């Protein structure tokens, strides 16, 4: 067999952040194939290692060929988790030689999601988070960099088919903000309807197709609900305010791996009808930064993310050759 490593994704390089980070750093022989179907012939074509970042296809034969799955989410919630309730190909996952996890605490969760032994899960972090440790406010290059910025980024809700979000009175919020403050609304790209019906001075909605990372970098506080984006925010040193308007329905349908919301943030509220409290929380969070709750959640969900995850994944690949 050759020493050429096959990288496979359902997305082009550049859009699959974890895989792209490893691809860019890995200095051995490598090839990229778009589409999981290419994994099926990996053994026959002589690839010693296949690295993928999504649902794998079954590698035909699976004798000498090793497979590495770089997981997506931080396993703090089940939105991005391939948990036992999802319709996934357990036989394909069972072939995984090594899967990555973002922390020691999440190893059992990843093993359960994929249906593999815990010893097949390596707590070495997620490559896409390495860049966070070099980023500071302003590095995102967005218009929010020069303001005290609050990023509202709610997740997609399966149970409402994407058609419902907390009914926050953005006009009222706008009236309470100072000239040096801005709320940036970035709805999930699956959510059909815009959040704003008109233009305001201090509340701005951006294109949902834009990448969220630049706005995370340039904001002071993230406002979200059940999205694992909150862990990305914590790795960037940004506190988070949680909106829990439909918590009962969401937890019933999707669930969380840890006690929600107490384990996730020190500030949460039903936002609808409580705009004044929301603004108060935003300002407090911007002033206080990360507290014990946020730091504890970050350690549990992303304790292995330290800016060197990509190096460790590359070392893992070399060890399998």
C-alpha cells in the first residue's frame, strides 16, 4: 500500500473547517475526494488511512485501511450530535479506528453516538478551534468590531420546522441601546423568515449565509439558545446569555447532554416580554466576562481544545500509517 492519505468530505475544502485545518497542516502525501462514496473504494485503491468529517460510508473490505472520524460538535447538546435517536449507519461508524473528541468528559458521549468502544475515541480537540486562540476582537473584520457588540445567533428548531423564534421586541431593544452598542442578528440559514421587519439604529440583521466566526470574534457577548456555538464563544473568551423561551419543547424533542441551562451559562431568561432584562444581562456579561459556570462548561465540553488540536490529529494520522 502507498502512504497517501485520503481526505473525504461531503463539502468542498474550505467549508469543512476541521478537515481543512488538518489538510493544510498535514505534510505527507494526501488526496482529497468530494463525497462520502469515495470511501467505499479506499481499501481497493490502496489508501492506508481515510480521514472524514461527517457520516462515513462503509469502506469495502476494511482490512488494512484505517479510518479517522473528526467529529463536528462539542457534544454539549444533541443538535450536532449523532446520538442514538438519529438515523445513522451504525455499521459504517463501527469501522472507525479513531474518532476525535473535544474533551475527556465527552469521550463516552462520542463513543455512544458512534457505537464504538471508548478506547477508539481520542480526546485531542477539534482542529477548527486552533485559530481561536490567536484571535482578538477586531480580527473578524466586521462592522461590529468598533462597537460593544451583542451577537444574537439562535439555532434551528426541528420541532417547529424552522418557523418560530422568540418574539423579541427589537424596536424596544433598539430604543434602550446606546450609540456605542449594536445587536447583530444572524439567524440560522435553515430559518426562512427574517427576524427584523424594518431598519433600526442599533439592531442589524446580517445575511444568514455569512460565516459566523468573524462576528463571534468581533462581538462582546453571544446570545443564543441551544447551539454549540456557545462553546466556540467561550473558547474566544466571549460570555453567553441564553434565551430559553421554548426550553420545554426543545429538550423534549432534542435533549441536552448536561443540565440545561444551569451548566451552560450563568445568565438565561425568557426573552419575550423581558427586553429590559435582556439588555441588562448583555451589559453585565460584557463587563464581567467568563465566570465559573462558563469556564466549567468550557472545560467539560472543550477541555482538549488548546490551539494545538490540528498537530495532534496529524500525529494520529502518521501513527496509523
